[in-house]
């Protein structure tokens, strides 16, 4: 019996017991669909973290003023306001691992253009912030040295602000009002997207730090030039841990922190946080796929069970085939093809169901999902392997039957 004849015989046998075949394939269908959906959900989560890492920039740390204790109550971060511009300058100059250290302050305010207004984040910083964040300009230019020193009324805006205030018009050289201060737009940032907290990073207006302090904030920073945070970019190839330790030691010396005392600042390694999230997403993907894969194994057990029943029911048929010249390997091939056909048909239906489930999760739950060709091939290949693995024993058992005993079987 050649392969195609065996295939036709297998399909006829499966079609003769349609309901039983469908119920047998159910485990494979559910298993393949579950594997594809879980991998798509996990891959989507990993892709989202990678997008956030790309949007954040590489080797980024954030230095924040630490909390203070008042009345026995420890207040939150940035309540101490212990950092100054000089501290940021010292980090950039005295820590060899640091590429740039950008001081910054921020607040929320209404931005007005004619009859249009938009509530956004006002960010006072330097050009080093854009380098630290690896945030290029789509059009325009950065701040000049004179503008940074002289509290110039200029600004660089994000894509969201530009869209809300100007629509499709060119925002360059347009005047916007920030807390009643007229500011000229000199640059438009490239699109960044959302950060890890789901906040729109493009919803921002960046002004020189001196402009923020002297015009927008109202000069309340005083001679100390206090700042809200320092964005630090570590040089490529340098140790993030070494940079963090050196920054911590430098700030302890500058702020005259006594040995054993708590630091009035905190350092957050944003890159490591996102890398940990990415690793967790990958592990979760593997766990979800492994759990879903159990359904495939259960489906394989169902195939083995039904094939054993089929061998028993068709014992006389097997004996008759052998009596007219069929060899043991012909019987083995026939039953093995039946098992693999069950698995492959179930796998194909499972792929379609998994695609539909993946779309439903992304559409209705709003999750980011990523269905890849590799997950489809993996699921279909594993379903075929299940058919061969669990179908081999019943097929071999059928091929070992003796014709005379098979013909006498009742």
C-alpha cells in the first residue's frame, strides 16, 4: 500500500466516525489555540516593554531628591529638594562613567495659542536632557548657550502638543503662551509614545531651565538653584552599578551626609527596571505556553485512546488485509497516518481559533498582542509530533496482529 492509498483509507475511516473524530481532535484544537494565544499575549507584553526601553533611551538613571522626616512622618521623594544645578554639573564632570547629567524641573500648566488651549507638562532643562533620553528633533533646533543662560522665551514642544495646538500646521516660529508668558517654538521633538506608566511622553513643552525658574516658576528657586531631578546617561560599555555607586558617593560628600545616615536623595536605574520587566514578561510567556502545552499532551492521550479503540474495532479488517497480502508496515503506516491526520486537522482548526482568540484579546481587552509565524509553526509542528508519538503504539500494536488470530476475533 503506497502513501496516498493509506491516506485515503485513513480519511475514509475518520469520516465514518465523524463525531468521534471531532471529539478526539478537541484536545488538540484547544491546546494549539491556547498555545498560540498565550504566546501572542506574552510576546505582546515583551514587545511593549522593549518599546518603552527604546523610548526611554539606553543606560538611563534618574537622581531624585530624597524624602524628609517631619513630625515623625517620612514624606515622599522630592519633598526634601536637596539637589541643585551644581550637583548635576558635578555628576557630569566628576563621575567618569557618566556621559551627560541633565538637571530638570517640571510642572503642569495651560498652553494657549489664540483661542486654542491645552493642559500639558512644562519641563525646564538643558540640551543634555535630549541627549540622555536619545530624543532627536523632528524639525527645528535645540537651545543655544545664550538662551540657556539668559532665560530666553523659547521652547521645544512634543508631537502631542503640536497636534493639539496647531493641527497639521508647522509649529516652528509660532508663539505660544505658557502661564501668560509668550514663548517662541524653535523645535519639534520626534515621537516617543507612552512610558512604562502609560503616560504620553509627547505631551510636553521643554524650555531652558533658567526660563522655567525665572519666568514660569517665578524665581522661587533662589541662589541655590534647586532642581527636581537629574537625568543621567551612562557611557556605552560602562557599568551601571559602578556609576550608581560613584554618584551616590559624590552626592554624599557634597551634601555632607554623615556615615550611616540615610541619603537625602534616591537613584533609580530605569533601564534595569524595564529589563527586569522584560525578563518577567518572557518568563511569563514560557509559563503560559507550557501550561497551554499540557492541553496538547492531553489531546495526544485522547488520540492514543481512540486509536486503541479503533484497532480493537477493526481487528477482523486488519486480519483480512493481512490475509490478502498487506504487510505489517502497511498496517503501521495506515494507523499512523490516521493519528497524524487527526492531529494536523485539529492543529489547523486550532491555529484559526488561536488567531481569532488573539484578535479578540487585543480588540476587546485592549492588550498589546503579537502573533508570530514561529508560534504557528511551533504549535502545528508540536501537534504533528503528538500525533506520531501517541499514535505509534496503537499503530504498532495493530501491525503485530497475527492474521489467523485477527480473523477469528469477535
